[in-house]
C-alpha cells in the first residue's frame, strides 16, 4: 500500500473510529482500524463486533493494499503531525510508514485477514432488506428521547436496546423500557415503513447520535443481513440487531388518565432535583402532592432529613398524592431541547403516570409509581 | 500433576485445526458428525475428559465445521469464516477461554459478557457458538447465570462447555447438557504428536507415559526437566537412602534449592513407586512411566510401594497447604527410606 491523503480528510475518519474500537483489549486486532485502499478511495473500518463504522476518504493511491493499525495511536499521531497531508506506505515485515512533512513514524500492522469481515452496504443488500431516508435531525431526536430509558439489566437482553417499528405506512416508532419506565416516540415521515420491528443496541445508538449530531440533511437508515446501518455521505455506521422479542409496549401505555397536571418544565425540574438530594440513595423516592393550583414535591428520609418544595401548576382536580423515583422524572425532563410545558397524567397511586412534553402528541413517557 | 496445565505454554500459533486434525478422538467426533448429519446436534454440549486430549480443539474445530461453507463439517482454512473464527474475531463464535488472569475462577461477568455477545442476531446463516473452556471453574453464580442460556439459547445457538472434572458442575447444568466424553490417547499417538511438535527423541516415550494419554499435558511438561532432572532426581533418590540421615537431608536441601516448584519433582518420585508397584504386580508386561530406568527400580513389596506412594502424594498436598518445604521433604525422605 502506498497512498497520499489530506490530513483533515483522514483525521475526520480516524476521529469517528475512536468511539467504536474495542476498549477492553481482549482481542488486539479490534483496537485497530482497517485501512483499505483501491482506486482513489481509502476506506477506514473499525468495529468491536457489536458496532462498526466505515468512512471513505478521498486520496491518491499509487499502490493499493490493506493494513490494520492501532486506531488510537494512529489518531494521536496524525492529529499532532505538523503537516497538511500524509503518506502511508506499507513495507516489509508488516511495517507501515506514516509520513507527514519531515516526521516519519513506523507502525506495526496486524494481519488484515484477522479483521472481522463486515458485508458492505450495497444497493443490492438494501433492496433485499429495508432502506429509508429521513432527516438526520429527526432520527437524532428520536434516539435522544428514548435511549435514556433503555434497561441496563444484563439478564434481560431484549430490553438492552431501542425497539424500532412501523405500525402503518409513513410512520415510524421507537420504544425503550427497563420495566420501570417506558419512552415512546412516533413520527410521521413520508415513504417510511419498517415491519417487523427490530431491536437496536444501546452502544450503536450512542454512536449514531454522535454521528447525527454533526449532520444536516438526510441520512439513510437500513436493515439488511441482521445489521442496521445509518449512512450519510461517506460514512456508514452499522450495528448488530439484538435477538429476541420486545415486550408488547402498547399494553403499558395508559389510554387516558383521570387527573391531568400542566406545569412548566423549569421549576419542576429544579424542585425535583433539589428535593431528590434528601431522598433515599437507593430508591430516589419523592412524593408529589397535588392540590388545585399547587404541587408539593416532598421527601422524608428519617436518616438525613426531609424536604418540601411547592410550585404553581395548572391543576383543578381533587387532593391527591403519588410517589415516584425522582431520577425517572428528571431523565425525561432533562432531555435536551425540552423547554416548555410538561403534562403529567395520573390516575391513582398504583397506576402508571404518563408524561408528555412540549405538547408533543407523538411522545409518551410512562413511569411506574412507587409506594412511599 | 498440577491442578491446571499451563495452557498458554502449549497454545500453538493460530492456525486452522480441523475436526479431522484432532487425533485420537474419532469416537467423540464421529458422534458429533452423526448428530450433525441428522440435524440433531444438541444446543448444549458438555465435552468431558482428561486435560489436554483435544476437547477445546474439538470445540473450536466444531465451530469451524459448522461455519465453513466451502468444506462443511471440515474447514477450508481460507474463507472469511475460517480466518475470523481462528483469529477469534467471528461475531457468531465466542469463546470464554477460562479464568481471567489474576483469578482462579470464571466469574459471572464473563458469563454475562458471553451472553451479551450471543444476544445479537447471527451475522452468518449458521448457528451462533459459545464455548466455555475450563467450565469446572465457573463460580456457582456463574453457573446459575448460564442455566437460562443452556435451557433456551436465543435463536440458533450451540453452547459447548469444556470440562475435565464434570462433577464440579452443578447437577442443574449437567442435566441440561448432552455429554460427549473424550478418552485418553494411546501412548503411541501421544508420542506421534510430540514428534509432530518437534519434541520426539528418546524422552518422548517417558513424557507420553507421564502424560497418561494427554498430548496437551505431554507438551506442557518441561522437556529439559524430563531429559535431565527426572533422571537426576531418581538416581539421587536411590543413592540418598544409602547415605544415612545426612544423605537424605542433603537431598532435601538440593530439591528445595533446585526445584522452585516441587510438584513436578514429587510427581516424578511418585511415578517411581508407581512403577515399582506395577512391576511387582504385573511383571514384565507392566507399562512403566520410567521405562528408560527400569533396571534401577527398587524391589519393593506391594505394601511398601503403596505406602511410599501415599507418603509422596501426602507431601504434595502438605506443600500445597504451605508446609515448611525443607522439613516436609526431610520427613518424606525419612519415611521413604525406612
């Protein structure tokens, strides 16, 4: 391999690999980035067998070839090099020279044959599977609004990801739950359909969010060969699908609530946040006491003390109180971009509460109450 | 021998080991082949048998055999599946190689990690394969965590547990696995394997006999130790008895300073009395571990050989329990000499 590439182009690709490469270091080759060069394209691939990223860079290739180099070290070297462009050249005995200006580095390449093979995304593959185009912003928002509710319980693997499906044409849903709370988002997008649904892994979505945050315009989301892919110009993020059935979330979402409270996000978030300081470390339980016009957020912890904050709310029903894990409420109130009004629907002390934010009809957050 | 073979020392450089390359396990592999041909391969298998006879090699080769499209139930060695399975980077074939460094058991976290890795939909059109080597080192919690996966692994999955000592596994694990037993190899096969690894020569037979049909054990034995130290120890043992108390004490001192790990030295001494016992009981037909030194074997009664064997093994146990090395050895040698 012998190639020339602009540093800025190359470093962008290497940057994307950093979140993906294996950190546990059980398989050294997975800490490497695969660099393939043919024609005038350089393709960088990194994977930890769960999530992977592939970035295509433009360059001049005088001798095509494939090497694998330690992703972190290469990134650090390239980032620091005082040069505008680089030469990568493989030599005898698995050595690869990285040359920028007057700096020369030699790195050891591991055998590319050991690198996991990931089927490339091709139009044929997409045709066999499902592919859809949607705005990067919408996909990022849907991930943001569900990802935090994914279970971290290692014994319930099918809850360890976000379920994505369409119930009808031109509509897409994402759902995540850990058994205590559930986040549901639905958007109408022309030309979209995904049936049956699939479960996307948490790590893949964390990386997808990272990728989408810097993107404008449309991205392609596709499912083929048990891989989900998010693609934008020159970058392809792929993630494996989680096996198993996602529970029937529709049963969990209350159809209607007897009591409705409307409240500004800011004061509620603040009150919960402060009161939770004195709640029990383990359960984070706080009590919401409702009276017409006011909401009291209360906690009593015999070991440390008690707290009470009162905020004004739009509520006209009877006196009522219910306990919740403060963290579950703070999670939904803390979603980036949520600024306006929050509506909480409650029925009784033991029925799940439902939170809607910013009058978004397509979003529901269901949270189970606690006995306090 | 010591509780666990030093596997890393014997681990060959990654290369394709096919089911057909596993020597001396035709019965076990034939069983797996018939099950595969009838599409009746169990989803939970337990490979048991002595250490170093090819259980893990068979499990890995089985993964190749189930995944290689070019050569089914064999391996072409060059396709993507073969290359990545051998390299350990095939997403559908995951292996727990044993306890983590610095640990004596396989922790529940390792089982959870395996379950997570197998919790994705298969990338290939073949079953996902999870291998747990040294399964007897699973902690009880780890075993319990594994139960659910053994019972109903998600999707098409084959779990292979590899264990020397299956009785260390919970009955709930055993009842969920189809058991495949692996036999010790005939000494001639072990010698052939040693030769194939460049470890032939006059000591190969003794090494093979010591390894009790386990090529893996034979390969981790220190050849240098066998070539020189074994003879030295046995010759000195015979001489020490004639040198009175001083001779025995000197010999004990020598063992303590020469042999950092006393277990191999004591195993050699035990083998000496085992040979004496076999020769007395079986006569000229006896297969001896120290066949090359047969002429120097002591002529002991069966009772005396047994007593000496007991003394030697008792000493190995005592040393494991951190007894004073020098004193314990002197005591042992005195008893052996009496």
